[in-house]
């Protein structure tokens, strides 16, 4: 908006001196061309922080800290008009991961107003990223939120102009059509699109510990009045995080379970203690790590023949018993291979690598 308004002035009268003092220049995509055309028209861009506007008769003096030149006492004299541009403040919901009462310094404060009013135990709205935008996997599947069947588009998701928002909405609409078709057939949504398997729980073994309910990244598990887990099929993405979380291993899928992966781990002819060592087991996430290993293979990169790789749905699905199985089978070490965890996570299932790391840090208790 600031650039547009500055251009209006320049179009009306090219002799008008127009300066934009900015802290962050947000001109993504085609906005970069817009920014350049403003420069060509003579709009001046100065990175700085305005300290004070001092009235001076019919004009004003704008004092600011010039962040490029490091001049803390910079000023623009005889300004006829000062416009304070207000930035967009996203309000996409509630940051369910934020520790309460410990707001980050300088973070955008978002009013927790829900327009969705969802019936998830984690909150009434879709989770947001720390900048206040709706959480989504911004590289692989940008429209998906952690609430299955809800797709965000346009500036709800990230800053963008109207043309980009229109295109974005088309993508989100296509995703929602796909989700409806999948739900009708009982199939999983992205990224295990088409998967007909579903987590089953053997309730007689359940200790009502609530780990599955708490760790499910998609809020797909509720509790009944006796505090047993109740799985919601249409919300579930089939990541297996609940299976990895369950300490008594009573959650399984028809085609993926603690036992099926355990059997793969154990099905090795381990050499003698002192020959052909060390033997390493890699549990590789099928979404990122395993394709990366495939690409390494296609590039003719070699890795040690002592390494055995088993693809898994997500590092969040790693049950610590698999580590015990591997060590009992004679492996010398186990490596979990997945995407980077943290703020800029790109986990297909939100926090698989983070959960894997936390579980491994407590492996001594297993
Ligand atoms: S498979 Fe994943 S999404 Fe489904 S209930 Fe388990 S943890 Fe939740
Ligand atoms: S993690 Fe396992 S034991 Fe705990 S509530 Fe879920 S199903 Fe029951």
C-alpha cells in the first residue's frame, strides 16, 4: 500500500519528493517488479526506524534512525505530508504451542478470536505459526493446516496480493475437493493420500495414559468418559505418531505396526561380534529421508554396506521398543533420519523429527 500511494503522488506530479522509510520491505513475487517501478519513478526507499515527527509551522521534520548508514540522527526536513502506514496483522487463530504468559519480545500480539469454533480439544481454531499466520507446510503442501479438511489461502496463509490470492484460492479449492472425495471413501488426506489403513487400538491393554491424545499432531484423538482414546477417522492423517507414543504398544495399523517393523529389524543375519562391524540401522522417514537416499543412489553415491535402512511413516511413529529390538538383534547403533525440527520445520506430520529427538533423549528409561 505504501508503494502504491507513493506512486500516486509521483503520477500526479513527478516533481514531488516521496520517501518511504521502511523496516521490512515485503514485496514478494511480482511485488518485486512493483517495487522496482516505484524506484524508476523516483520514489526513495530508506531502511530505518522513525523516532519522531516534529511539527515545524506548515511542515514537519521526520527524525529517524537510518539503518543502512548507521546514522541514529537522520532527518528529513520540510515534509508536507507524513503518512503512517499500518501493516497487516494476521489473525489466523491461536498459537497452541506458545507457552502461556511468556510472549516473545517484539512478537505480533494476536487477539485469540475464533471464527471457526472447532470442537478440537486443542482449541477452537487452526494453529498458527509464530508470526500469526495459519500453520501450513509452506513448501510441500502449502494449503494444508493441522486441521484436516481445512485449507487456507491468500493472506490468511502469508502476505500476498489479490492476483496471487486468487491463484492460491484455486489451489486450496482443489485440495478441498480432493479431501471430500477421500473422506467419502475412507481414505487419508495428504500426504498419505489414498491410504485406507487406520489406527486401531486394543483398548483392553490401554492404560489411559493420554500420550497418543496429546502427541497426535492433528488433534484426531479425543477421550471417552472413561478416558480411553477415541479416534476420529476423518481427521487422521495416518502418520503413526500415536503408535510411536504408546508405551504399551496397543496401537497399530493393518499394514504398519510395532510388530511389522520390529520383524524387519530382527530379520537380519548378524555377523560375528568382531567381524564386519559396526552394523548400523537407519530408520528413515519415507517422506523426506528415504527419497533423499534414493536420489543419492541415483547419483551413484555409495554408503557402507554395513548400514541397513528401513523406511518408516514418520520419525514420530518410532516406538522406542524398536531401538531395543535393534540392539538385541546385534546392531551397534541406530540412526533416525528425517527432516529438520524447530521453528522452520518441514515435517510432513508437523513434529515427527522433534518427537523422535525427545523420545531418543529418554531412551535410557526404556
Ligand atoms: S495416525 Fe497420526 S493423525 Fe492419526 S490418530 Fe495417530 S497420531 Fe493422529
Ligand atoms: S498411548 Fe496407548 S496406553 Fe496411552 S492412552 Fe493411548 S492407547 Fe492408551
